[in-house]
């Protein structure tokens, strides 16, 4: 059973990372280069939406049935990606594949909560983190090798045998009894949540003046969803599962920690390439240090929870990330050696891994089986928003400072899309200053997680029986 879940996680993490390596070859083969970014963007958007939708379905139909439908759908979508004759059809297939990856991730996380107890669950999540960390290194490398030897279609075709193995192993081994009565899908609620997700993703993907308009739209649609959820008998996400006393501090802490860590890391390759003269490959590889910290701290935190509470581990992780993120901002401002910067990112990863693993363990300790799908889906969605907001805040600060310093954002932005792009001395100095300020903004997000982490510890002291 655990093997099937880990195989599902491997598929999700591989597809989140690998397609980027194939983009140049896809564009050369299919044309319609203007649509090329959507090969990545629509998969992320669809996955976020699917995570929300799959929670109520698991509660009402069981994890086993959900897994069977999901793994078959994912395999079909991967086949469609493999044979897509045009860019337009590839984008459509990637939407379907994103629905599959989001549903797979939601099913895997919920299933861990259903099949394991507080003693075993941290170890399973440590294994999940290891798979994710390994794929962050191996996924792009594997994709690059497949592209060079077999062509870009092999990047998607390799999903098929893995999906078959995962399906065969987990077909009859996941929990198959529903914990609650089936409910009709809340289409309006899902639409409102989808608009929120799309607006946030757009604000992150295109850091322009109108990104603030997209953020405002997201806020308005969030308010509309809250009104809808309070009057609907079975909303896709219940307000109490987000804002209830048992959940809100946990969600907020995890979301802010992920936002701070993402904001710190998302533009690290840009900084190393543009300001420190690193090659494109070395700059891209630099994010591995955060992944290594995430994986190692997941195992360490799983052992630490045998001695202290999950709340204490979360507070320790948030504190480590806050100190490391602030130190990173100061190190970049002082132009510290690159190894010092990378060590800082390793510590940031340690903070994220501790909070992410202990947070899921605490969440599922508190959740009843009948609501495990909804609660896990809500938490995963908020984590996705953390990634989105972190990248958005860092991008807004970085490009705003560059524009203020030299009045030419495109000079820096070209580094994101052109291998042969170079910077003038003035642009290099602007990028160094801008990245330090972006790291300071990320550190602020991390530090904001500390009050809610402290509140979690205090809630443990007041009511030790609730975990």
C-alpha cells in the first residue's frame, strides 16, 4: 500500500519538474511558441483545483475507488500528452494530466492519514519527502536524458509504466470504505475556488502592475466563496476546516513557512547566474540545497516527534527558517561567498521540512476519518497558496527594485528565458540589491509564522489531549 502511494508521489513530483526540460524541443516540434508557457502553467492550475475536488470525493467514495479512477485518468492523460499532434492539444492534455496529479497527491496524503497512526505517520511522510527530494534532482536530469535520446514525447511516455505498476500495487490495498455519505459536487464553490487559484497563479506568473488587480480579484472571489460555503450544505471546502480553532493556526503557520521558503528560493538561479556568473546548469542545480534540507529535516523531525509534540517541532522549524531567511538577506546584501548562501538555503529547507511533515501529522491526528479528505485537501490547497504568494511577493519586490534602480526590468527578466542573455554592470548591481530586498520580504513572511506557531504550542499546553 505504501509503495503505491510513494509511486503516486513520484509521478506527481516528476511531472511538476520534468516538463520544463522538454519545452525547447516541444516548441521546435509543435510551433505555437506563444502557448509554450501554458504547458507548465495549466498543469499547476489544474492540480490545485483537483486537490480541492478530490477531498469530498474521498470522504464519500473511499480512497481505493478514488485512487483507481485517478491512476487510470492520469495514465490516459499521459498518453494523450505523448501523442499530441499540436501545441493546442498538448495544452489540453496537460490540463487533464494536472487534474490527475492533483488528485493523486490528494489521495496519497489522505490515505496516509487513514491507514497510519501517530507513531508510523511521521516515517511515511519522511519517505514521501525523500521521494520528492530525489525527484527534484533526478526528475529534470531524467527528462533531459530522455529528450536527448528519444525526444520530448518520451518525457510523458515514461509515466505509463510507472502508473501501471502503481495501479497494480494499490488497486485493492487502499481503504475502500467511505467514511461519510456521498455528496453532490459543489460546482459553484469549485468554480469560485478555481478563479481564486487562477488569479493567484496569474499574479505570480506575470509580475506586472496589473498583478495587483489579479490579487484583488482573488480576494473578492475568496469573500464570495466564504459567503457561498456558509449557505451551502456540502461546500467543496468547509469554512470551519480552514478558519476553525483546530485548524487556522496550523494552516497559517504552514502557509507562511512555505511562502517564505519559496520566496527565498524561487529567484536563486536568476541571482546566481546574473550576479555571480554561474552557468545556467549550475544556477538551476542550486535549488537542490533547499530540497536536501527539506528531506534531511523530515527524517530528523520524524524522530524528534517521538520525544516532543508536533507543535514543538513546528515552532522549531519555523524558528530555524526565520533565522536562516533573515541571515540569507544579510548575506546577499554583504555579498557573502556562494557556499555561505547555499548553506543558508539548506537551513531554510530544514525549516520547511520540519513544519511540512509535523504539520501534516498534527492535522491528521486531529481529523476524524469522516472528514480526512476535506481537511487534508484544504491544508494542501493552502500550502499551494503559500507557494504562490511566496513567489508573487518575492517577484514583485525584486522587479520593483530593479525598475527603481535602472528603469529596465527586461534586462534582468531576459535571464529567465534566454541562455545567452548578459547584464551590464549597473544591472548586476541592481539585481544584487533587488535580490537582497526580495530575501528580506521572504524573511518577513517566515517571521510572521512565529506567532501562529507559538499559538499552536500554547493550545497544546491548554488542551494536551487534542494533540
